[in-house]
């Protein structure tokens, strides 16, 4: 089979993030891309009992309660080929359970209730011979392959979620089983592809897409520096994103700030408690600008002379794909980042550091090396990381599975 795309199929997408999430979502972007050539039902995670009680006054929770009570429809059309389903069911909160037997018993019941809501929507939309795409949801969707009977089941691993206490509790047992029983697994990093391959040989790295629309206003020169950046002494070394000690190396940042007193270091994003109380606030060459709107990001990044991604290396980050690096590169900026397995993909256009000393030295080198030719190379590299490219790799993984099955049947 040489067809580049899957065309005219019905696809169900389930996972952790609902359509009405306020943060960026790989799965939503994948759904939109898939819907260009297929019919897609994007299913929100079902409401659980504890959430319905604790957060019942929140607007999005009240909406789900109304749908469960049948006072509001739960199926919405997003575009010609894309629908969003709010399940009309309430499931039990079970992650706190210690008994494996009781957990599995109630989880199977939850999955059955959830699947009935999905099946009703499939019947209404007349979905047939559908593909099931599971976005990293290993509890509420664990039995859906068995209950929905898809023609192909896909598990999408985009984060090593077992590094978090919540998912680790039962996920250490469940995720390998779910990966194993899925027809194929697709991942957004080489690290996760290697992890999934331990349990399923049909595991594929499909890359990471990025939404670059806000960076394509006209040209980079059309962006205007924010007033609070204009006054900062150059050169400016900058970071954009949430400032979390679980993901960023505070000691590394403090080292490079202290080692480069003539550089200004600008951090844009909300701070966790560790950052708020860190020594960084005592340095005169460090500036915290707080959270900014998405539309301001191009101007902010364009004001940086060097961009950094000083990741701490732990189980949470080691398989992480840093989308911000693509955004930096699309603006043509030199980037210095912590060397990780995933960052090896960027080694032709990003300076990768293995120590505090090398990180500081590479910032200095990046400033010296920078020129228009390198800037164009960075833009060209990042421009290839689109959702169309990533979804085309998902199509390729699906065809690989179909070809293998056809060969097996012919030989049988």
C-alpha cells in the first residue's frame, strides 16, 4: 500500500484532555488534522463522581452535569467532519483504591458505562468500521478496545505519565498491558517509542506537530518589542513557558546567570513556589515578566538574542518533546538546551549542553556564531514540524500495520 493518507475513514479519539480545555493539546490538533480527510468523533473524558462534587460550581462541570441529567445535548459539531461528545454518564473515582481486584472490577464497570455513551453517538453519526485513537488515557479507556470493537486500535504516548504519582499508582501495571493489546502505538519522542517497543513491537515515532499560526503574521520584522523589554540591557537570554522546578533546573539557571553578569536573563511565564523563592530574584540581571498572552509570544521571542531550555533531567522530562524549542527556531533564534534523548533530533540546529559549564559556554558561543544563514536554517528545520507531517506519520504507521496483517493472512 503506497497511499500517503487514510481517507474517508471514521475515527474515534478518546483521551485525557477534553475539547474545552484551556491549554494547548496535541490530541485536539491531531483531531483537526485527521478531520481534513476523515470523519472524527472527539470524546471528552467522562465526569467522575469526586470531580462532580468538588467542582460542581464550575461552568464546565455544570455543563457536564446538565448533559448527564439530559437537560442538554452532549454531541456538538465542530466542523464538517469533526464532532465533540460530552459523555452523558458519571463514572466512579477509583484511582485511590489500593485493592487491584476492586479497582479492576469498578474500572471495567466505568468503561462499560462510558462505552455505551460513545456507542449511542456512533449510531447517531452512523460511524462504521472505525479506528480507535487513545490519547494516553490508561484507566478510563483501558477496556474500550474490547467494548467498542474497532478495526484498528492506536495508543498515543506523548508523555511518560508514569513519572507522576497519580498515574504511577495503577498505571505501572496498566499501561504496559494497554500498550501490548493495542494494534499499534505511536509516540512523539524516540524515548517513548523505545519504551512502548518493550511491550509492543508495532511502536512508531511520529514526531511532534506545532501550531505556528501566531508566528506567521507577515514577517518577523512586523513584530514589535514590548515596552518592558525595550529597556532591558542586551544581549538578552530568554525563556518562555511555565517556570516549574519539576521541569527546569534551578541550580543550572542560577549558575549561568551568575557566570554571565553582563547578559540579561528574561523569564516569561508563571512561577511555581520554588521559582518565586529562588535566589534568581536577587540578581540584577534577571527579569521575570510573568505570564503573557499567546499573541505576545512572537514579539517576546523576537526580542531575545539567545533562547534557552534548561531542562532538569528526570523521569518526567526525559521523554518530553519541547515544543517551545520549535517556536524559538521558527523565529530564527539560536537555542541552547539541556542534552536529552529527544533533543538529539535537534543537534544540527541547537546547541546541546551536558553540564552547567558547557551550557554557559554555549550561550556565549551562540551569540558569536549567529548569522542570517544559520537563522534561515533554523526556520527551515522548525517549519517541517507541522501537524500535517506528524499525522502523515500516523497514517504511515496504520498502513504498516495493515500491510503486516495482509501478509500474515496471505501466508496463513
